[in-house]
């Protein structure tokens, strides 16, 4: 299966229109992939077959060598309609279970998720509100995210030390996403706004009820990326070419809507990144590996 996936990626990358052939640099020996993050998970399930608890181990690598390992426990709570209402994450530090974060979920009378709130270390990390039409389709999402604090440009190490005890002020950014659907009920358009101004749009075209092309258009009306979709039996390959970064290609492989692998390559900047996923028989992730 792995060999097949790598061949599909190779074919997908070489078939991208508008990407020049190999340069002198590409003739250099290709360095082997090195692990960056490895996440392994074991799940238990409720009597109803719902995801109950998850034990997670995360390994972090530096230059291919294991640098640190972190252990987590995730506990979930459901209401009497089997809607997930609370997800709590604990981290094990020196064999002690320390509360880390929680995510809360709220639903309307039709069991549509209308509010999702993430609190990390007692601070609001992200909040998402959802609206639906009469057909139960999500038509709007308002996402509020905590941004990292910005360090003044003229600060140096002395400045950091002098202000290390200052009260932290959290900054938040609001993103609004509007969704449009075609007659088959597929998402055909997405509009992303910040500060009530259009940031970019996604327009998806279909062929025989299957995704064919997705265009990303900025606020000036310029097409800044094009995503193509190719299929091979039960695999779907999503290939994104981004004009904002020279020779940037992002290729993702799905099987029955589960992401198996994604590979991002930027030849101009000598950048590459790869993610690989494995799932249990119920479709829940049991392993994730990030490579560089």
C-alpha cells in the first residue's frame, strides 16, 4: 500500500501543468525524510460505539533524533442524544495528571453544532459559531482565534528580561466564512472575510458530481492557487499549485474521506514537508508522523 501511495504522489507531482522540469539543483541527491513528530493514539469506545477516551503519546525529534516525549489523556462526555459536549485533555508530567485544555460543544434543537469553544490553560484559545439553513447545511462560520503576542521590533534580549513579568495581553482575530452549495448539496463556494473585508474566495467546479477544480481568488480578483482532483480506484489525490510561492505544490491523498498522506514541496526555497496518517477500523486516527 505504501509503495502504491508513493508512486501516486510521484505521478501527481510530475503531471502538474505549468511546473518547469528539473533544474541543476534537482539533480542533487535527495536527502532521506527525517521524523519530526510522531503521535500514537489508543482509543476506547462507549457502548454506543462512540469515541470515549484516548491515550496519546507524542514524540518530538531534532535532526532525526528523539528529543522529548509527551503523554496525554483525552476524556469525552456526551449528552442523551449522543452529541459530544465536552472534551478534556490532561498531560502527564512526572506521573502526575495535569489538566491542560478542554473543548466545549453546544447544539441546537436539530442537533446541529452551533458553538465550539476551546480553552487552553484557562485562556480562550478559539471560539467558533455556526449557522445553518433549513436543509441543515452550514452556511456561516465565525471563528475567533487567539493570536501570539507580538514582540516590538526594537526589543532585544535585555528588553525581554526587563518585561518578563509584564501582564500578558491576549490578541484575537475574527474570521468569517460563508458557504454556498450547488444543487447536489456539495460546497461549491467559500468566502473568507477578516474585518468585514474579503480575504479570499474558494470556488469549486464539479464534473459528474465529483470535484474537478478549486480556484482560490484573492480580494483583487486574482487567482492565487488552483487545486486539481484525480482519482485512482478508492483513492482521491488533491493537488494544489500555489502561485504565491514559486514551484509550491501541496499533494494530499485520501481514501474514503480519510487523509492518508500529504506532501508539500517548494523547490525554490528547498522546502519540503510530509505528513502520514493511520486509522483504526472505526476511522479514528491511531498514528500520525510528520517528516521534514
